[in-house]
């Protein structure tokens, strides 16, 4: 997949508007639109920020063909957006979550679980010392 199409896909998976992502990257909305249309390509510093925001490697961001054995997975979402957008939409408006949103919620729950488990194990290890 081309970089421009991948950028659009990632932005939409995470639920960002162009204005929001542009602000996070420290660029104008117009510059982001140029990236997404394939008319302009970002500098390395901006590519690094994109990788950080979407929790992917530079290789994943820039590869044009997925590896044959690669199984697509849901991209992790920013947890503050889970609360602000998806949870509000799902619970207050009584709308069902899409399959992608369900996978993202599960990813967030798993992240919380393993993070809590790691923290508690460090806490009890300190008590044993």
C-alpha cells in the first residue's frame, strides 16, 4: 500500500480528523492533505512522529507490500480517544461497535491488564527485597 493511502487508513482507524493529526505533528492541515494525496512526502522527523503516534515501526509505515505471512491486526488506539469517542458513541448513543472498534477495545483492555500485572509484579518483587 502506498504511504499516502496508509496514512489515511491509520488516521481513520485512530479516529483522528485531519486537523487533529496535523496539530499533533506540528504541521498545517494543508501539508497533511498534501501527504495524504501523495503530492508531498514528509521529512524523517515527521515520519518518526507518525510512527510514534500510530505505534508502528518505520518499516511498517513505509513498506508498500505486506509480507505474505503477515496477519493484519487492529491498530492500537490512543486510550484518551477510546474514552472520548468510541465509549461515548457505544454506550451513550447505544450504537454497536464496529468489528475494528471491538478489536481496539480488546487491545486496550489487554494492554491495561498486562501493564497492571507488570506493575504489581514489580511491587511485590520490591517487597521481597
